[in-house]
C-alpha cells in the first residue's frame, strides 16, 4: 500500500524531476568548462558592460533627464545575450559534441527537448536584467517606486520568456549554417536598435518598424518604461499580452522548424547535419 | 634579418587569408561595422555634425577595429590550439613571437579596412554632412592608432597564450574599452577617477587626436596626445616582448601550451 | 628481421642523438568548481633510454602511459619536472634554440594543418616559419609533394583531403627543414590498410635517408615491421627496452608475437 503510493508519487513527480535534471545538465554541459568567475564575466559582466556603454551613449545624446528610459531599454536587451548566445548556440553545441543525434533519436518529444533547454536561461536572463538595474541604481541613479516592483518583475519575466523563444529559433537556424557565430552576433547586436532600446523606433524606415513590432522585447521595453514612469500595469495589459503571444508564437515556430529540419535531414540522409 | 622579415610577411599574409574565412571575424570586420554604423548613426542623428562624424562615423569604425583585435589576437592562439598547429608554430625556429606579430598585423589590416567600411556605410545611409577640419591629422591619428592597436593585440596574444581562458577574457574586454576610451561618447561623461584609468589605454589618446582632426584647433594642443600615444605604444610593445620571453618558459613548465 | 640486427650494429660506438635519464613529469590539475583542489598526476615516473643515429625507435604503451608526454618534452614543447632530456647533447628545456631547427614532429590525427588553406599554402607557410630561404622553396616543395604523392592535389584545400592525404601532407611538412630526427606520435591513427602501408614505406624511406625516427603506435604489427628497438612504458614507468627479437624472447609462450609479449609485459605477467 505504502509502497504503491510511493511509486505513484514518484511517477507523478517524474516529469518534473526529469525536466529539472535535463535543464541543469544541459546547462552544465554548456557552461561546465567555465569556473564561476568566468561565468560571472561572460554571462553577467559583458552584458552589463554593454548596457552601461549604451546607456552612457544615450545619456550624452539625449541629455540627463531621460536616463532611466535608456537604461531600461538596454537592461532588457540583456536577456538577448542569454537567449541568443545561451539558447541559440545550444543545438549547435550539441551537434559539435556529437550528442545531437542521440537527442533526435531519443523518445522524448520535441518540446521535451526544447523546453528544458530554455527554462534555466529564462531565469538566468532575468537575473542578469535585475542585476543590470542594481548596477544602474548604484552608478546611474536609477530608481523604481516600490509599488511597481511586482508588475515590473512580471513584465521582466515575460520579456525573458519571449527572448528565450527567439533563442530557440536562432538555435534551429544555427544548425543550417556553419556560420553560427555570425548569426548569433548579428541577431544580438541588431536588437540594440530593433527593439527601440537606444533610439525612438520612429526613426527607422517603416518596414523596419514592422519587424520591430514583431520582435520580442519591443513591447516589454515600452511597458517597463511606462511602469517606471509611474503608470499602472492594468493600463498596459495589451503590451503584456502581446509579449506573451509573441513568445508563444516564436516557441511554436521554433518547434515546428526543428521538426521540419529533422524530417528533411532524415529524408535526405543528412543526419550528419545534426 | 631577411628571413625574420619573411616570417613576418608570410605569417601576416597567411593570417589575412585564413582569418576572413572565419565567421566570427567576418562578423567583426563586415557585419559589425555596418550594424554599429547604422545603430550609432540613428542614435547620433540629431546631434551636431562634429559629434556625428566623431562618434557615429569614426566611433563605429574604431569600436569595430577594437572588437576585431579582441576577437582575433586573443582567439588566434586558441585557434592554433584547436587546429593542433600551435605546437608546430611554437617549436618553429622562426620564433613564436615573430609568427604571432605577423598574425596580428594580418588581422589589423582587416581591422583598418573595417573602419573604411563603416565610414562608407554611415556616409551613404545618412543624410548628414561630415566634418574633417584637419584631414592630415586624421591620417596621422588613424595610422598611430593602428600601430598602437597592433601593439595591444600583441600584448593580448601574449597574455592569452598563457591562459586557456582566452575566449572568455576577450569577450569581456570589448565594451569596457569602448566606455573607458571615449570611443562612442565623450570621456568627460565618466567620473573623474575613471578618466584617470582611461589614459592607461592608448585608444583614449588616439580618440583625442581624431577629435582634433574633426573639430580642429591649435597643433600645440594635440601634440601631447601624439607623444602620449607613441609612448604608450612603445610600452605595450616592450611589455609584450617581456611576456613572450616568459611564455617560452612558463607554458612548458605548466603544460598549458595545448588543450589536452 | 635480420635487417634490424644489422642496423643495430650501426650505432655501436656512436653517440646517442637522444638521451633520457630518470625523466619525470608531473601535471597539476584542479578539481572542483568552487573550492578548487590541486591534484598532481605523475605522467612520467622516471624513465631512461638512449636513441642512436639512424634508428627507428618505437615507444609503445597503453593510453596514458606517458608516450606523448615524452615526445612533447623531447620536441621542446614541455618542460621536464626533473631528470634529463637531451637531444643532440642539448637540453630540451633551455637549449631549445639549438634543437628546433634540426628536428620535426607529427602528432597523429588530422589536426596540425590549416584546413582552410591549400596543401601548397600550408607548406609555404611552414617553410617560411622554418626559415627556408624563399629561393629554395619552389624546388623543395616540388620534391616533397612528389615524395608524398600529393603533387596533383597541392592546390586543393586541405579540408577536401582524405585522412591519409592529410597525414602525408603532415609528413611533407615535417620534412621541410630536413630534420635529423623526426618524432611521430601515432602517425597511423585512423588510417586504412592502404594508407597505413604507404605510411610505413614513407617511414622506411625517411630512415633510409639516415634520419632518426621516434615512433609511437598502438599497432603492434607496425612496430614489429618498422622498429629497430622498442621501449614499452606503462603508467609512466619503463617496462621493457630491447630489440623486437629480444622482446619476443621474453614471452612465456612459444612463437609469441610482439602483441603477445606486449600484453604480458603491460599486465605484468612476465618480468622485463
């Protein structure tokens, strides 16, 4: 009786345990070569430096009054670092270590492969952004009213989620190309402009503005700026929902793309591509 | 002497040919000047022509040059490890330090070309007039800066030969230098204490010379920066040579020459 | 096999080109993520041997025995922790400038070449860094490409080469400076029988030119056919050092092959 229920409980908890283990192991496999100082430098140090740099640029260009607006933009763009370089390079890293074919041949469904990989990065990205704000508060006098913290945090979580979803797509595209680094860097650098983090979106040509609105983060940056300016979340729910939708759509496209590429690879006998 | 010169040119040519085949380097010298040029152009769109020329046009080029140094000089040693050729070039009679210097020069030619690319992109894309008050000094500034970046690259290569974590380090060196050296915004935006640190990096001095070339002024104002830049470059060079001599012993004692 | 005994006669009375005495090498590694713990691994626990001019000397042993460490020390790539490693009577650590122009080496596998360059560009580059005068290079390259049978593909990129072709290009590279000693660390790794046979012939040719060869391999047949003398090391210690015939006579079974005696020696089933 007790034995049975234990088994039941274990079985019930299994998917979660598997998820957590998959997430931590895939994360370790990728960053295991680094020690924690390096981890701090790569995952936090350089994104924060980028944030400081562009905030200072904006500070000079637009004057002191608008500082937090640009800090918010550049802090949120940091989630792309994790998304693009962390999640985006994952499948290629698996391929390089020869483990991708094992993943493909495994009985897990595609979401089961994908999701765990992204989940830790969501929190990693979130952590980076929050640290960015702390740095901003210490060095650039950034302030955020206490009442807006919960809403702000929610907005950041959603932003990080949709950035990760974007990372999954990059990850698939990375498999098609030998120039993974080229794709990763172009993707990450373009975000500095495309999301409206550093200059008003209206300065771009109309077609680029359209792309900008289909990208993750554009809405979140707008939302966070509004929240920081003292507006309430309920007035901007459309931005929050919009971001969630963008994230889910990207996630869907990512999984679809991966299955599609897998089929093509098997059909053409190009499994070495993986 | 002649054979050492042959080693230098041969290594530079080899590097010039191979490095552009690398995605990351292609990003640094082709994509980044374009993206940075457009990005900074957009940001500096409504500032004065001097600011636009200095930071959007030259700044994007300079920062790109710096990135290409970060992502080549450091990682080239790492890459030789990866190819398994590090042992061969290390034990070659030509002397490891000459081979590496050749590589840095080869990369820097690309870095310089990337400045040209970003200048072209920004001038073509934006309807802003560029100002160059002293074209001669622009030439002087750019040449001195190139020499100095070669020296820094060389120093980095030395430091990174000793470390297996070259890639990690160089990733981190990119933005702090943009910030510290006033490449993308005036140095004066930084706190005074930080500005002192800035002068330890030669790009800071180079930017001052470029600023003079763009905005104009008295020659006597720019000369201290010229002397400063030259001295720093020499110091970097000297330091690199010392490092390379140290490497010769250290990496064999510590067995850090190769990855396995 | 009479060939090996006549060759052995050759070096009697000659000075060794390589002399290794009580050579030790310890590696420091760090274990753990946060509280890093230093751990030392003894790769070589004090080995000694001498190699004479013109010999093909085999260095055999299981993975991790210390073969590559030995080669790295002798090729001036690694400092010994203690003991003596002399090449041409010069210290491998400290007098490397005198050694480097006179030796060359190949580490097995497909690495150690620039895949994005053509075979010719590779050799040109290495010729320059081995300070071969430019005027002499064209003729030298022609001869080497001929010797390793890659003349028709010399303009092709190395990434299009097969494993065997890459290995041959490596040999050409190693011959650029006309070295007196060539170190070959598992040169036949991953080669097909035809490629392996071609490689063996090339090693014999190199030896016939009077060059000394230090070879490591895991293929006993290859060692048997090529080597004049063989040292077997295991766990960083010398287990045996003798001619092929001498080694075979140590076996506890009749008509033992080199592989039999190797396995017995490494497992400690027979005394060396």
